[in-house]
C-alpha cells in the first residue's frame, strides 16, 4: 500500500513539474506583454503632455499678439481676454468616496464573519454565513442612510 502511494505521489510530482515548464513560458510571455503595454501607455502619456505643451505655447503666443497688437495671419486670436474655466472640485479618494451602502456592506461583512466564526462550531461555515448576512444587513442600513441624505439635500 505504501509503495502505491509513493508511486502515485511521484507521478503527481513529475506531471506537475512538466506543466511548470509550459507555464513558465506562458508567464514570461505574459510579463513581456505587460511590459510592452506599460511602455505603450507611457508613450501615449508623453504624446498627450507634448500636445498640451504645444497648445499652451500657442495660446501664450496668441495672447502676446493681442497685447502687443501685432497680428499674424497665422495666429489671429479667436476671442480676446477669455478667462479659464473654474477648476472642477476635487474628487474624494479612498474610503470617503464610497457610498454609505458600500461602507455598510463591507463593515457588516466583517462583523458578520467574526460573529459567525465565534458562534458556529464549524468556523469556516459560520464565517461564510455570517459574511453574507452581515453584508446584506450592512448594505440595507447604508441604503437607508443614503436615501435619507438624498432627501435632506433635495429639501
């Protein structure tokens, strides 16, 4: 019986080693594709920066022409003394950008997982059930808070 188990274990090891060689080539090609993709994104970002700098220099050149009343046929200003648009308000980042529904679901899932693992003898099953119930209750509570905030801002 031991010999069969040893032979079976050896066969599994040999087959798994064989597939790792195939996987290594696939992993390397995926790495190369990722690096190429990142380089392409960097090149596109640089093109955008260059085009924005070119527009900025054209705009400053046009304003100099307006101020000095020297006009070229090529760089005639479209509108004189235009103001730049107001900057958009900064977006919240991280936890603050989440809705109350999402926050409630995450907090409820964590609390439910801990509670379920403590209460149930089968820790894994209890944690899974507690996570689902806690996420549902937390999301429901967060949705109620979101609804109340939306009503208060409309009034």
